C-alpha cells in the first residue's frame, strides 16, 4: 500500500501509474453527477432547528414591555434593547455602555463602520478617511473573503500579512503600522480564525494593543465571529482586547464585532459591536440620525430564549454536538487519504466553522476547479487572500457545517482524489 | 361669546381681559401636572396589537421554505425574499426587478443611499459626491425633521422650498435645479405629506419627472411613507413617479422609499426602496458586499400574514378606524376653539400621521414652550424646517396617533389656550 508514501519520493513510473488509477477514480466520481456545495460556512438545518422555539417569543407571552422599554414593537432605542445589551455585553466581556446592538448582520456593522470612517473619520481622526490620498489596511491571510471585499469596494489598499499558529506575523505588523501613517487599521478574526482555526495568543493580543502606530486613528477591526463557537469541551481562551488596549493606553484602538448568526439564525440573528465609550458615544450619535432603532422584538426574543450567558453556552454545546462529527469526519478522511504523503496540510481547530487546507504551492486553483467539474463546489481558491490572490496558490477553505455527513464524506473523498491528481501532475512536471 | 371673534379686531381692553382669563385657565392646566407626549408620529398600542398575530408566523407552520428560498433562516438573498418583493412591489406599483427589501427602517435605507452616493456616487455620477466642494439638496418645508437631519450630518446644504397645497413650489424647484449643478437632489414626502398632509398633484409629479436639472445625477428621494395610510374611504391618488420619470426620459431620477413601520411594527417592519433597474442593479451589487441578507424570517412573516396587497389594504382600514376618531377630535377642538379667530390655520388630511398647524408669524416657539411648561410635549417648533429654523416661526406639527383620545383632548385644549395667549400677547405688543 502506498497510502503513507511521500509523493516526492515515488519513481516517475510509479507516480504515472498511480496518476492513471486516480484519474480513473475521478472519472467515476464525475459520472455520478454530484451537486454539493462546500463553499460557505452556513449552519445546517439541524442547527437552525435548535433555535426555532425562539420564534414563539415574545408572541407566546404577548408581553412587549421590558423593565427598560415601554413597548419593544414601537420606535426607539437606536443602540439596542438594554436587556439584550446586558446579555451580549457579557458574551463579549465588555460593559453595557461599551456595546451597540444592530440588526441581523455584523458584516453590515463592519461595513457601516468603514462607511462612517470614510465620511466622518473615526473618534479622534484628524479628517475623514475619504479625504486622504490613500488608505491602507493590514490583512492577515488567509482570512475572511467578505472582509477583504469591503476594503476592495472602498478602494482601501490591502497589505497581506502572514498568519502563524498564534496569530498574524507581529514583527511585520508592528513594523508597517509604525512606519506608514496611511495604514489606518487591520482586520482580525482572532478566535477560531476564519479559515485557519487558530486563536491569537495573549502575547499577540498584547502586542496589537500596545504597538506604536503612525496613524493616530488606527483601528483594529476585531471580528470575534466565533466567540462562543467551540467544538470541544476544552475551548481556546482569547485575551480581552478591549482591556488590553485600555491597559496599554490605547483604549480607542479596537472595534469588536460579533453576532448570533451562527448561534440562532444566520439571516435573523442579532449583530453587535463593542468599543471604548469614546467610540461608542460618537457612533451612537451618528446612528441616531441613521435609524429609528434596530428590531427590538427580535432582540427581546433572544433575551427571553437564552435568559442569560449560561443559556447561550448551553445552546452552543448543542451546536457542537452537530458540528463535531462533521469536522471529525473531514479530518479523518484527510488523514487516511493524504496523511504522510507530503502533498497537503490542514488545520485541526477547536472551534469555528472552517478547516484550512494547504496544497503544494501552485495547486489550489486546479484542485478547486477539478472538484467543481465533478459537481462539488469549494470556496474559490485565492478567496481567502486580498484581491482573491493567494501568492502561493495553496489555500483551500473547507466548510463542513452545511452538508449532511454522507455528502460531506463524498465531497472529501473527491477532494483527496483531486489533490493527489493535481499534485502528481505537478511532480511529473505537467 | 367671543368664540368666533377675530382677535385682530378686538379692542385692546377687551383683549387684555380675555388674556387674563386665558392665563387663569392655563394656570389650572399647569396645576394638573400633565405629562403627555404629542411629539412623534408613533402608532398607539391598539394599532400595534393589530399585527401581533403576525408574530406567530412562520413559527406556527414551522415551514421556512418558500418557492424561491430553501430556508429563510439561513444566509442569502441580499436584496430580499422574492415572495416579499412581489408583495411590496405591488404596494409601490413597481415591478419586482425594481425593488430591494431591507431590514426594519426605511430611514436607514435613505441614509445608506446618501452614504453610498457620498462614497461612490449614484448610477451615472461623474464622481463621488464627497469629492465635490459642496452638495446641495432641495427641501420642501415644512417637511420631515429626520430627512433634514441626514443632510445636516452629511454636511449637505439644504435649500428650503415652500410647500403648497399641491406639492412644492415647482417654479422655484425648476429654476434652482436647472441653474445649479451642485444641487444633487430633493427630498419629497409626496403622499399625505409630513407634516402638511397634502398629496402632490399629477402636474407636480410630471414637472418633477421632466424638469431639466443641471446635475446629471440629480436624485429625488421620494419617501412614500404613507402610501397606503388612508384616513378616509376616498383616499388621495398619487401619480406613479417612476412611470412618469420613464415617460419623461429620466428613468434613473427617483429613489422611492417606504416601509411597513406604520403598517405592522415601527421597530420590526420591512423597509424597501424602489428605482429603475439601472439604479437597483448598482445598489444590489454594493449591498452584496455590505450584508449577508436582510431578515428573511421577518419578510416571510409579513407575506404569510398579509398574503396579498388586498390583505394590506384591509389591514390599513383597521388602522384608520383607530386613527380617524383621533384626527377628528383634534380638528373638531381646533375648529371650536380657534375657528374664525384668525390666529391660526391647520390641515385636514385624508391620510398620514400629522396635522400641520400654523400660528401667527413669530408665535410657534412660544406656544410649544408654554405647552411644554404645562407638561405637554409637542415637536419642537422649527423642527419641520432645515436646520430647525422656521423662517416665520409659525409651524407646529401635531401627531395625534399615540396618545389615548382623552389625553389628546386635554393636550389640544391646552394647545388652544397657549395659542390664544401667545397670539393675544403678540397683538398687544408684548
């Protein structure tokens, strides 16, 4: 058996024979007319069903009053229902005066934060960012494609920063932030990072909080999307960045974002942002002009369903029970089919929604294309890098959450065949 | 009885005696320690209760699929649930390809439309509006204070345009729009206008659609907030502006906004915008970067509750049954207390949320202040004008919807006393 044999050490003849076998298997996959989507980190139906009872609230009680709000159905409270702020402030480990609740999409809150920065600047900005000849952002990569798409739309120049096992390459981050005042900030997905699954170390958090930045209004966009999204009972711990920034004398440096999109419903959750009171007070003022308030009925629904932070944590255990077998299956197939072959590596995350998969350099696009031609859609290769360009063409983001486990198995078996074919062809110099 | 006597024709002595009587009555009001809020056009509890059964959907059926959407709970459909687009396109008399649905606030959609115009320009803009030395907007007034607040925040210079019984003063609008290319657009609340209650005539709609504008990217922000909000069974008809713009060869001129805020729930309705396909296609592209989709569960709730446009119309009759007696009461008190006195005039709208009340020039602020000191809050005088400055200090916006009818009666009696006192003092040269 060649299962554990390193591809690079195979003879050319052996490798050619092997390639021919693999192509045969690929042909069989193709003939099956598969139609599977592995591209987005969407919760599956069983996960969505976990929160369905929430939709009975507050209808069930027909009580639309809270201690702080005369009628949640009516106008008002542009920064959110106080009871919901209390709950989610606990989830983000900030105080209720440091949080604003929005509607259903934290991506919208991030976009709107950029949009305000362009038009008005952020708290303490000498001028609106749109007045500057250029604005640059540091983008640890692989990262989240939708973050990068916002920068691209707004014509913000993205600088790719390598991701390590403990977070972004901080030597480079510190050097660039200190020397270039057109670098106005940085994207981070600090916990169960999208897609690499790692959690920033305490040292990285402290260095981000305390580093010197040439721009006085430098902002870290801290997308804590997977704050309670553990896959194990030994969850990663992420150091509190807002505290770290305060301690370092840079209290206004960070905007924290999160949502219940992958706690309750992706389309109908509650999004939130947290920051220093200076930041929040300015944003609250601007928000009061933009909106008559977020959907407070939905916020009350969340409060009545979860009751407290413990309710959220218990709920996340149910998600993990659905997700963990899928992650385990993906990793087990990768290990059994590709382990020891030295043609790929992959992450083994303790939480989040993705497994990050690296091929040999120059192979990722071809692998995704091949899988697509056999009916299995993966996130486009390169999508996890600024401008969709993976400099090494290596990274593929695997999203195991959505497909049923039997489909997932088929998709992963196919992926492993494609990886081996593309790698063999590469090694053969095709 | 002096009820119908014109104040201006009273002798000074008589007027002084009358003033003294009125001040006595005001003192009695003040002693009652009232606490009433007449300031905002909020639906009352009975109106909110009309839609409560909606909150049972789609929970009741636990069916989250539609013909067009595999699971409304999940991500996707950034421009709205197709079934909901069909329904609301009928309400706005546009096609489903000309509408985008948002979350709960049409004000947010208006703000975001400005925000995009500042950063990117609108469809066909030679450059982003934020690059221009100045941007001006035409503001028919009295108008909606929150419209003006958006312009003020964005540093868009507002030009006050007089409101007539058939819409804005079109001679002035046409002249200014044609001569000044920094005038990029215009606010309109064309049906049951906030606050004057009038509906634009067909001629005004046609002139708006066909007028020459110096700015090639001139946009009418058409806030059709009260599109189905009739108070009588002989509702006003508003000519279809999008059709008129197409017929005039200016298909891209108008952005139409509306919401179900005053149909279902102010905090939890569905907001929408409509425009030409050129406009909508560009906005949809930008929206796809901003959001993972609006709250489609809430959109499905609305579709299941109303079923069709007839369902919406029937529902609005129930709102009218609650609102009409309040409007009638306000107008009847105004007529019986102030009629024939030549110190005030007021609107008698066929729909919408407001009665517009004009005092003698220079009296509105003093009246609102006096009423406030006796515990009844009206919208601040001037609020219905750009920068909060009513050039004649005459207009007061009366919002009869929220208070119970007995409170409304007290508030209006007090208002009539305050108006008479302030007018008498004015005529006496105080």
